[in-house]
C-alpha cells in the first residue's frame, strides 16, 4: 500500500499531481475559493476512481499546506470505493444503503478495511449513522470535519453531507488509533445544565454560570478563555473513556462548545499532559503492532495544530510521525474514531 502526496502552495492543481501515480483513491484538501474547480478537474482526470475532498490544511512528512492544495493518492495493493451521505442534520439514515452496498462491493473485512470520512458538521449523528453499517462487519472509522460546511465527492460539492472512502488493504492488515494529550485535572467534576443541544451551549456547571466556573478555577479573563481551552478543555465521560469538549466561544454567561453536551452529562476539567511523551508512546504502540508499516494517514485537530505551532513543536511532531514511514494527513475541525466524536485529538489509520 502506498500514499503518494502532491503539494502546491500556490493552489495549482496540475503542479500537485506530478507525484501522483496510478491512484485507486484520491483525497484532497484545498481552499474554499478553489474547492469546486479542483473537485471538478480531479473528477475529469480520474473519472473511474473515488475522489473526496474538503477545505482545510494538509501535511506530508514535515511539509504542511495552509493555503494551497494537498493531494493524496492511495495505490498499490488496495481496493477503494466511496460515496456521500446526504442530509446529515435531519435524515442521514436515508442514504445508509450506499455504504452497505459499498461494504459488500469490496467484501470488506475487519482486519483489512478502514472507512475514512469527511463531514460538514453534525458529527455525532453522522458517526452514529456510519457505524450502524460499519459495526455489522466491525470496520473501523477515522475522519473529521472540513471547513466552511462543504465537502466534495467525484466532482460535485455537497453541503449538510458526509463523504467517505472505504479502503481495503489487499497486502496486509489495517488498524485505527486515537491519541489524547490531556489528563483529568485534580477533582473538578461537574453536572451540566441549561444546555442547548442545537447550539452546543453549556449554560451552567453544578448550578453556577459555566463561564464563571471556568474562570474561577483557571484564573483567566473572559478574553483568555478561547486560548485557555488549548490547555484546559472539558472532558465528557463516556464509559471508561473521556471525550474532549473544546470551547468555541463565550455566550453571555454560558460557553458554546465544539461538541454537544446535554443536561445531566458528567464533565471533568482536563489539563495538558506531556504531549511529546504521549506522541512517542503512540509511535511505540504502532511499531509494536506493525513491524512493517507501509503508510499512515491521520487527522489532527486544528487546536492541536495551533497548540503545537505555538510551542514550536509541529515540525518536530511531523518528523517523529514520519519515522513510521509514509505519514500524511489533514487538519480537521473535529475528529472521528470508530463510534466517537473526539475534539482536540488525533485519529489515524496504519496500513501494513
């Protein structure tokens, strides 16, 4: 299995395709201005393979594309199919037969098939819908949210939708991973109330203003809250796991977040751990599971990118991941891992 990467910081599609050879699947990230034209041109160049894309940033080895185009060509020993799930905010299950048919088309199996998705938002319902089909065959999912509420599939632009690709590795196994660089902070535990599920708002924590509780514990001003969440997001308890809840903005005395919180949900406050050691542990785990790695495709949260960049760690991070061999990926606004919507995290798939 091989991922070839093409980059044009100037956004020139033809320049980015010079290194793409005989792809069976293309994933691309580009700017809002050029999403439609790039999607259409890629479809005309590669009409017989799935092409999915979004607005955002991409990376390969230590090179990151913030404003141009980044193209990933998946080839050499894979089968791939793709499609789009529409109306994700109201009725995505209406389109789930597309995924069910695609799973059958490539005879997807747990040990060698992965689903990579890119959505426009409404992540929880999107993930639940995808997993209603994927779980039937124990197929893992990784993915994330693109920018500006738009995604591309085979030359067309979709809103309120999710595009996906199923990739079957015919030369070995695949496995999905996620990485959390945060840990629980002391004994801060809250019951959420006065929530607005549609707007992802937390109004109160333990009966007090959510904004005031956050400020009092961390001794920050209202203006500092949006950067403090890089170090201290909330965590939503989900069985034995903790899902990160990033703060998006201040809304009066409430806090608007990047994922849904419901009344009576149990939240904890998180703090940044030793993220460099966490990354090294992830790499060691992958190397133990895969003596031979052919490629790694990852989705990193925008907040992780900003945190790593502010701490002059982003290039070092990409270099460390590059030791695995053939590492590439994109920066998302939210990350997906199996049946979970995870903020401020990384999810990836490793191909043998």
